[in-house]
């Protein structure tokens, strides 16, 4: 059974093999191959969003058909995958988001104001150009509507994401456990 980690690794390895070598000598796929895996974060974008407060349902309208992914040091892999291929991470494999839903940081343009909201994402449904998530708001206030949305999805079960606010609490106890 394919896990989200296996799928992301395959996509990253393919992207790295197709890319031209970096003239500055930055690390690419060989570092990930040597360690056996890489830790990925995901980014989704949409033109606008709406939030049904009563149902705790976030809908990304005109969502990009592509979900970006990237890894942190030492691998430094970046690539993309179809959003339709990303949604099954919630239900497929023993390491699925269903058992441990990811946190995400939403960057929302609301009029002239940029709003940051940290949420837990659950139960994605992709229909046409709309991607809906059940959400639990952890930090910030979710607006009823907004434009130019970026969703930064934290990794699950994989420490060492140094700049992700959404995973800060998890990193604290995981690092204590690893030492």
C-alpha cells in the first residue's frame, strides 16, 4: 500500500532526475536517496476562499490543480503533484493524514489585510475547481471570505521543520523524545 511519504518521494525523485544540475552545487535527489527518505511540506493556492463557521468547513475556490512540495535541509527537493493525487493522502496507507491530520498555516488576503490562521485540516473533498476541508482553528480568526489564499501544510510524524509555526508544538516534544 502506498503511503504519502512513498508518493512524495517518488514524485520528488522524478522531478530531481528531470531537472538540470544546479551550477551552485546545491544538494538534490542523491541526498534523499542516501537517507532513504526526505521530509516534505506542501503548499496549495486558490484565488478565493469561503468559510462556513457552523459546519467548520473551509472551501478553496479556483484552487490550483497543482500542489507544490518541498523538503528542508539537507535534501532541498522541490516539485509539484496534481492536487487530485494529494487528496488521497487522507485515506490511503498506514501513514495517512486520516490517523493524524496535518496542521496548516493559511495566508489569506482579506481586503487590504493579510491574515494568518493556523488550522487542523480534515476530510478533503475535491470537486471541480473547489477543494473543501473540515477545519479546527488553532490560532487566529478565520474570515468568512478572502482572496489569494496560500495553504502551507505541515508534515506529520517527521520532525525538523524549522520554520513551520503550525508544527512548533509537535517538534518540541518530538525533539525531547529523540535526544
